[in-house]
C-alpha cells in the first residue's frame, strides 16, 4: 500500500499564493501517476492537476486552475508539489493528493483512476 500525507494548506487572501506538498511512502514504485483533487462542501471532488511520478511527463490541469496552478515533483524524496498562484475565493476547498496507475479504463483526470488518497489539507481564500 501507499501512504499519502498532504501539507501546506492555510488561510490566504485573494491574489496570494500557497504551495502544497504531498509526501508518499510505501510501495510507491508500483504507481506511476500522482494527482491533486479538491472538494468543497456539497460539491463533487474536482480534478486539479496530475503528472507522471517517474518522469514528470503528461502534465494536465483542470480548466478552473489552468494558468494559475503548477504541479512539480522531487522524485528522490517521493514528494509532489502544487504551487497555487493568483488564488480566488472559489479555490477554497479541501485539497487531496492521490496515487494511481494506468489501467486503460479511466482517464488520469478521473478520481476512479487513483487507488490511494491522503487525508486532505484545507485551503481557504478570503475575499
């Protein structure tokens, strides 16, 4: 199994920035993709960003964050980051990192693709 631990959330004013971190441990080599999702109260879990764990390729972003958020990794430390700039109140949510592997059934932007999830970190953006 894989254990995921998110950190870096907090309270920030609109227009500000935060960087989230996700540290993975366990059998991480069996999973080739790391994703970020977010979920606000009463809403479905929303795709934010994803990249390949091994080489950083195949980077995708959700439409609502494209141009403002950036995903990166430190492969040697099994850590993935989400840099969030120009934050808006609409970005307020619990942010989750997840690990998955290609199956040919689900897209990397689908939550069903991912087998392991962290507990989440809260991001609140004030207006």
